[in-house]
C-alpha cells in the first residue's frame, strides 16, 4: 500500500487516477491521499457493518480525499444509524433513489470496494490513515492561508494577531477528530478519584485543589479544583481585584516555597489594570505601604528602602501577567496553552469576564450570546489544561435597589450562562462600603439631640462592620454553600483571616 504525501494545488480536487507523485521538478504536486486505504475501509464496512463502529467516532465523510468515497461513507452512515444493513444491495437502492448511482461508479464500483475489503480488525488503522492524510491536506491549506494572509496588506491585521489566529486554527485542527477520547473505564476513574483524595489527605489542610491562602475559605471550597470554572463576582469597590491578587500571590508563593506540590504557577489576565498596577498592589500588600502613597511619591526614605527589599523578595514569585486590553477568548486560550507548555501553569485568573471579547459572530448575535461563548470557552480551557480558572465578574445595578445589598445569583450580568457554566459562584460583599455612604446628615426640622443619637448609632454600626468582608459561596457543584468572613485592609489592598474574637464576627 503506497501513500502519497505531496502538497496539493490550491483547493484542487484529487484525481484518483493520478495518485503517484509529480515529477521532482514539477510545480504541481498531488495532495496527500491513499486510495487503497479508503477503498479497503469502505469495503470492510460493507462486508461487516461492525467495522463502522471502530471509526465512526472520529471519521467524517469530508475526511476522504475522493468525493465519491465521502458520499459512499455518508450513505453508509445514514443507513447504519437508521438501524438498516449497509451493503452493496442497500447502497445501490439508496443511490438509485437519490439518482446518484452513476456518479459513484455504479454497481460495479460497489462490488470493487467489497473486493478490496480490509478485515474488521484493521478497519481502525485504515481509518486512522484516512484521517491522518486529511489532517495533512488541511495543514497544507492552513499554511497557504497563512502565507496569503501574511502577504495581505490589511492595516488592522497585525502579525501578532495572525500568529494567534494560526495557533488557534492549528489547535482546532488537532482536536477536531480526536480518536483517543470516548468512554473511560470506571476503574480508571475511581483510581483518579482516589489519587485526588490521597493528595488532599497528605496535605493536613485537606485541600484537593490550589489553596487560596484563606483558611476558612479553603475549608469551605477545598481549594480551587483542577478543571473548575470559579466565578468571583461583586459590585465596583467591593475588592474583587484585591482578593484575586491576594489569591494569586498566595498560590504562587506556596508553589515557590512548597516541597509537596502545593500552590500553583499563576497566569493573570488583567484586562482592566496594567501589569505595573497589579504589581504595585502586591508590593503594597507585602510591604505594608499604602499603594496610594506609592503612586503619589510620598514615601519616606525608610519606606522606600522597605519597598525595594520587598520587591527583591518577589522576583522569583511565579506570576505571569498579561494586560492586553479587549483580549478575545480565543487569544486568551492560545496564550494560556502556551504558558502551560512553557511554565507548567496551574491557575488562571481573568479580571474581568465582561471585558473579554467573543468572536465576531457572537458579537453580532448579541451580548448574552457573546458572554455565553466566553464562559463556555473558559470552562473548556479549565478542562483542557486541567487547571482552575478564576474569572471575576461584575454584578448588575439591581443590587443597589434592595434594602439588603448582599448579592444573589440573579444579580450576575447575563446570569444564565455564567451561572450555568460555573462550578463555583462566589460573591464578595463589604457592608462597610454601604454604611459609609449612608452617613447621616442633619435634617432641617431635626433637633441636635436627635441628630447626635442617629450619628452615634451610625458610628456603632460602622465600627461593627469596619474592615470586614464577606465571601458568599452561592453555588458549589461539589460541596456546600455558605459565607466566609475575611478581614479587608483597603489601605494595603489586603485580605486576611478574620480574628474570631472580632466584635463583628
């Protein structure tokens, strides 16, 4: 059996009567194909329909190099999936009804295929050959498209975008007909589950996933689990980005210092803030120096020295920040896969979900459809790379119209797709923010004593919620829901465990 692996003419049809390679100096080359493999596979299926089961999961009619073979395979598929027998006689009747018998070579060609049949045992290997050659033809077409696009002069089509598009196309091609998938033996699944439980058992903290660095939150969630999409949502000024940077630092620091495989290399996609601003937040947290004073240049010499020492200690922390604005979900996935290959990425953070762009088609279909594509893409990325994806999300303004400002699942913007695709949905809520905004003002008809009483009550309420944040776990696919209280120091954008004796606890 000979296989031709030469390059094709652009979008040229393959002539099965010219399947040998062109002359070495000829400018025309035949696309890679193997007529014997295609005929042998089709013949095997016609002789014994069980052969179809061995290739149907990954092989499609368009994967055949010759159009007539693709049409015959499609007809076989239709007959078998209707519960009918697919053989020379039923195919002949099928094509006579479709008035296409002559186009596929007539009864004589069907008989020729039966004569070229491979055994059922070899059908899978023949199917792989057909599919592999299809991939090579698609690679050639993809390469030609890349060359033509690179030669193109579109101003807004820069080289970086072309590279990302090519990487995405290559990945899509590589996964379009994966024949390694399918059912997994339950024994193998149980062994994997025991492995996760063993990893948690070895860590006395009981974590099966990446630790957030906050004990009570990790107890409730068991860490951030591989392949999970975790949504962290809140209204502006609640501290979403601050909590995300704290989690990123804690996970990366644990990875750097741990000998037991704890923590993770972190990829942080910051679509709202620059990499320098994120780094400044982490510096502020670690040096206990106000980020506002850092930005305004109001540091003393002692504070600046402390800042420099803190920055040197952070040089080895494995956090990688991509602050490209308006990043598409396709480009985000491409860059995450690259970081996984290069640095063993273990946690992805996206700040924030509504700033990610969908494909052009989903944008045309409306915002809800676009967000659905983004959340599906992030969930797929989490499963593909087997890492947790923590995506921040805004909440709708309807929170502000309620007496109790604590968020609910229905407050998520475009909540249907976000809530459906997420494995964990958690909200961050700081009552102190709303109490501060409600500072009482003296009314015209109000006495000074009455106003003083109202003001004292407001101060007591403010003191009770001072520096307290709540993380409300409203959905958890693998465990309970609940609320965890944390300490929040806005001056240093720092969260921490709450003192159990705090009067607000």
